[in-house]
């Protein structure tokens, strides 16, 4: 196969060099040969070269390319640009395809997806709105529009309407766990819990979620799951005890940082219903946050020396978490079943509670509260003083070393 792609590239280069630099068949062949070689050799340089040829065909020589070829190479070019993270460069390719295939919503929808990759939610919303003005029943546009209404506009009522309508079409691209996840979440925030659970059950039936309460989207099959864990069940009792035994020193380090302005930052996932909830990350996605570890050297050193399954957890964090009185955190699920989350109580007033699935507990100073945050959980602070805990995520004990090395960070 490698030889065929290499031979094809030589053939097409020969055609192009014989005074036919704009031969459409030769350029198409050269782009596809470069693309194939890039995959075989895992070569970014070859892929960039292939993208450049694709782009020349689509943007510069558009009028000379027939519809079927333009459609094929245009979609492949966008796919390769997304793989490279060249989302901004993909926009002109999208626009060419929209211009040529003006009566097909698919190409507008894909431009909206690229805007979403770029976190340009307002632009995605504008494109989707235009699509829905012409194709009101297009399920793909409906679910993505609902997603933007929820995450960008915080309009739960309209978001739920569009997400539900889109999912109910059954169109390609609508039966995705993310849309069921956000529809259920919007309904829960509207106080329509029974409806949300109906949506989640549909997601379970379609194998989009592991269970009604365990709705993480980035999972490894077959891992043992339970809402709450004991130290012994994690298989890391020794590591956990090494950190817990120093809890007063960790507490003092955390409390001292609470008095420093601008050190703790707001939770950024829009999970709060009300109140004040901040964090200070020490490790994220398996890497030290150097600036913050310099502020909390004792805690970082304990994690690094005694808990490698936490220090290397690319799908987790280690962080101080501070919650002020009057805070409520919406029911939510973590993104993956590949980690277990442990909270070490440092400064815990009365009136603080966490529900995981159907069981509610509280924290205690100097003790671990361990749970699987891929299960739905909800938090209340009805007390009168600040709650401070250390959150330590660590690899699920049933993951192999190979899985831990190769799983993508979250």
C-alpha cells in the first residue's frame, strides 16, 4: 500500500511538471496520494502539503472542479484541517462548498461545527439560525442550535425545546450522548426532573450513558462502578493515608492562601445555581500547575511523593476547593469513568451536603469522602462558614498501565 501511494505521487508529479500545473485530475490525485502517505508515515509535513493542494483545488480552481469531486475533496480537506487544528483556515473551504451547494443544509451545518470547535458560539448560532430559517426540521441544526442556546445564552427553556425537537427527528448526528446530556441538564435546571430522567433513560436504552445516574461520555468499558468508595476499595489506602495524615498542614496551607486576593478562581463550568465556589488547581491533566504549586509546595510535594496515580491522572485534577455559605451546585456528572475523586475535609462547617446518585453525605475534617464523579452529584452549602476541601482525582484502579499511558487527557 505504501508503495502504491508513493508510486502514484511520482506519477502525478510527473504529469504536473510536464507543463500541466493546473491539471485537475493530477492535482486531485496528488492531494490524495500525499494524504495517504501522510497517514502511513504519520507525517505532519506531508499532511500540510496535502491540505495545500486540496485548498488550491477548492478555493483557487473551484470553477474547474466538477460537483462530485469538489464535494469529496472539500469534505476531506475540512476533516484534515480539523485534525491539524486549522479551523480558521477551514472557513473559506466551508464557504466555497456552501456557495456551490446552496440548497443543502449539510454544508452550513458543518461550518457551524467548525465555529464550535473554535469556541465562536455566536458565529455558530448565526449560521444555525440561517439554516433553520430554510430547513426548520433539520435535526442536526436543531440539536446544535439548542446546545448553543444552553451553553452560550443560558436560555434553558428554548434550549430544551430545540434539543428535544432535534433528538426526536432521529436524523444523522442527533443521537449523540452530548445532546441527551444537555437536554436533561436543561430540564433539571428548569425543575423538570421527571422529564430529565425520561431523557436519561432513553440515553441508557441507546447505550449513550452507562446508567440513569452515571452519564459520563468518555468511558472505558467494564470498569467497576459505584457512587461512593472506601479507601480499601480504591486499592490506594496507603497512598490516601499518607496524605490524610498531614491534613492539618494541608489545611493551614490552604487557609493561608484563602487570604491572598486573586489566588482562587471561580468554577468555570456554569455549575452553580447560586453562591460562591472557587478553586485553586495544583495538578491538571497529569501536569503540575507550577505557579500554584509554588504557592502550595507542601500539598504538591505530598501528592508527588506519595500518590503517583493522582499525580499522573491525565483525566483529573488535584485542587483546593472553597465554597461559601448559600451555594448550591446543580446536579451534574463528571466527563469520564476513568477516575475516582477523593475529597479531604479541611475546614468543614455544619450544613454542607453532597448527594451522589441517591445517597447524601457530608464531609468531616481530616477524613476522606471518596466517590465516582461520573455519577450525578449535587452540592448544598446551607451553613454559615467557608467550606474548604482538597480534591484529589486518581486513576480508576482497574485501568491497566497501558490504558493510563494512552488515554487522552480531559
